[in-house]
């Protein structure tokens, strides 16, 4: 592999982006899905793979778009059914960001859970119901992460198929 030409360099960078992107889905504050897609898009456009590259790039973009839609719609629908408001989720996100800076690594999760619980406790004035809402929000966040991971893995599979074909 000659990394002095753009095709060789892209062939080196693309798999790194895909792997880091997949891992980034599981690590808070890393744009894993976008990074995974960007690696495939760079391979498709700058790798010199002709029609195969374009088909892979378009397929990865369609998968990315569908994944983004599913990532927000599916958990959001479940939260609406459970009665958890968008304001609660927004404040939970703010709490997660604050927690991230107060307690590195695990603070994001702790801040998210604590903020949702406190908002729901203030809204419902019942500890048991507030905890039920918090559990629904955690399940939705987990489902969102699983959808994002599945999307990243499908993008990686499309890319690997393109590498094998091309």
C-alpha cells in the first residue's frame, strides 16, 4: 500500500475511522456514527474505486439517514407512551453534560439519571413514579445506543462488501 498517493492514504485512514467510529458509538461525547460514515464516504469518493465506491457511499449514506431517523423516533415514541416529556429528556441531557465535567467518564450517565429522576420527582411528587419514568428514559437511551451501534455495524458491513467486491 502506497500512502503517498491519495487512494493509498484513504485506504489506510478509512478502516481506522470505521473502527474508531464503531467504538465511538459506545463512548459518550464521540460522534461515532458520523465518524464511521465519514471513513466510508472518504473511501468511496477519494479511494479511486469507481462505481463500486459510489454505490458503497450512497448505500452508507442511506443507512446513516435511516439510522438517525430510527435513533430518535423509536425511543421517542416509547417515551411518549410512558409519559416522559421532552423537557425531562432535555434537562437529563444537561445534567449528563454537567456530570461529565464533574465526574470524568461515568459522570455523564450519573448526571443524566440523577437529573431525570429529580425532574420527574418535582413533576410527579412521587418517588416511585419518578423512578419508573427514569427507568423508561434509561431504556430509551439504551435502545437509541443499540440502534446507533447497529447502524454503524451495517455501514461497516456495506464498506467491507465494497472492499471485497472492488
